[in-house]
């Protein structure tokens, strides 16, 4: 009996060891062949060699990018600009900004379009009435996507407006994220479905073999009306964005932009790709892609970012914009965990004499990210960059201005999650008027400077905590 038990134990240990070796070797081969980022590659290898079975499981769930392959299959043979505009809408840049403009076209595959009008709005109390009014005046189509779409009082106002438009014969499509708007239960999905409004959840499934997609989220925020006007920026749909929110500690400040003009064509194409990716339905026809008109004088271009075919595009544009700066760079973001390339570019800009201002909340809604952030800003302070911390309420704006002319707005944060894992949409704008409006918004807050002395005077435990959290930056 004892010999049989020993044999059973031996075989169990043998197969367990074989399984561990197989897991380690398989993950190691896959990481070495597919991971171009040495930091993340080393991190995954360390986890898998330290704990082979757990590490392999985590890598299977979070480390493999299946969305890129699926997107390539879906969009094979398609070009980003499926509905090209004639030459009267194309804007050509000359002089010192030509390099940035030309690079943006090559990286994104989209042309810089003139004839647009754009206006900044601050907070849900300003922007929500504008969005609801636009939904009410829609005649042909409404396309809406949001990372967080809450089923609270404010969210239900949007449900009612969308349902009314749907009953009036307007083509309505609503895309919500499969995690951000509720994973197990999505109240807003239920409300929209009850009203008959076509609604889909991006990369959502309870099936075990679908769980690897959970780490890849659609963070875009768009509302597009009749293919002629739209809203883009950082704001989600929820009562916490209102000044009258009942829980002041949880209130959120944010910015959003109302846009009219040819640029809406590019934004509709972004939504159409996401909708087709999720539902397999391709949107076409004049309801979604009508003839466009010149609505102003502002040149603009859409920049998409994501773990599919758009990986790194926004980073490249930001790097070139920073390199183009001669006088001043202003950045406002809720989470600031850029990679070494962006840190180096910002530091070099400061060293060559440009005034670099980086503004973020003193305390965000994710303390762990704050610790990781503070562990990595010393090189920027040493290079002469100015760091500013905003007091409560938490500001969720994502804004960038260079030399009082070039601006970048949208949904992307300055962190690895936004720049490598999330699907994001930003817009670059060449306009001194808009740049001035954004700068005035940034200066509105009583932000306090964070200095190198402040960082170094912190308790040793705090500095160790921040540096330890910083090690996980590629995964945050």
C-alpha cells in the first residue's frame, strides 16, 4: 500500500513539474517572440519564472493581445479614411509646424481637415444640456459611445432623450464599454434595451475563453449627430460630473468639446469601426456619412490609439509635438505615468529652454496610481519641468497645448493603460483661439507647485512605497 502511495505521489509530482516546465517554456518563447518592450517582457518573465502556473495564467488572461489580430482580420483591405473628402477640405501646413502636420498624416493615415468650429465646455453642468439639446434636434442619426454610462438620474435623462429620438425615426447606436459601464450588471444597457434603442457592450463576455479581453477597454467618449456635429473629450455620463452632486468628495471636474465641420466624418468612421468590431454591423449611407460643409476656419485631425492597428500612434504625435515646442508646453491629465520616451522628450524640451508645465490632481481616485506617479517625476523636476498639483475636486481633463497654437484633446491619459491597452480617441487642433481657451481653463485652478525638495523631504517609507509602485508602471 505504501509503495502504491509513493508511486502515486511520484507521478503527481512528475506531471506537476512537467506542467510547470511547459508553462514556463511556452510563456518564455511567446514573450521573447512577441514583446518588443523590454520592461514588460522582463516583468512577465519574472512573474512566470517565480510562479510558473500562476504567472502563465495571468499572462494568458492579461498579456496576450488577441484584439490586434481580430481587428486586422475585421478591417483587412479597409483604409482608415473610408469616405474620402475632396481637396477643398484638406489643410496644408507650412513653416515651423509643417513637420508635425506631415508626420501626423503619415502616422494616422488621416488628413488635416480645415473648416471646423470647436468650443470648450467645462463640467457636466455645462456640457450635458448641450449634449441633450443636440440629441433632441437630431434628424437622421445619433452615434454615442462612453466608457462609463451610469444608470443614475443623469444617465436616465440621456436614455429618455435617445429613446425619444429612436421613436422619431432617427438611427441611434449606443456603444458602452463592457467593464466601465458595469460588467456583471449594466443598468444602462437594460434601460436602453427596454426602450428599444440599439445598444452594444464592447468586449464583454462571461465565457472563460473571452476573459483575456477584460484588460482591453474602450475608453472613448463620443456623441455624433447627423454626421455633422459632435462632442468629444474626457467626460463620462454620470451625476458625479455635476456641480450639484450630493457627495462633494466624489465630484469630478472635466472638459468636453462641441465640434462642427468636416472633422466629424473622421469621428464617425472611428465609431463605425468600433461598432462593426463589436456587432459585425457596418454603418453606411447618408444618415451616417452625409455631405459635409465648412463650418469655421479651424484645422483638425483625429488620432486614434489602441492595442489594435493604432498602437503607439498617439505617442508618436505627442513626441513630435514636444520636439516642436520652442516656448511653452502645458499638459493637464488625471493620471501621469508616461513611459521613458515621453519623460525624456519633456526633459529635453525644458533643458533647451521651453517652459514645461504639467498639471495633475494632488489626489486622484486611484491612490496606487498617485504613488507610482510620484515615484517617477524626479527626472522631470531635475530637468526644469514645472509640476503643479490641483486641489479637490478630482479633475479628469486630458489637455495639451504647445506654443499657444497646437492643442490635443480627447480621452487618453498619460499612462500605459491609455497608451497601450485602451482604445482612445483624440483630436489635434491648430488654433491660437482654442489654445488660449484651454490655457485659461488650466490657469483657473489654484494649483500648487510640487518641487524636488518636496519629494526628497518625504519620509523614507513614502519614497520606498512610491518607487516600488513605480516598478509596476508598465502594467498600470
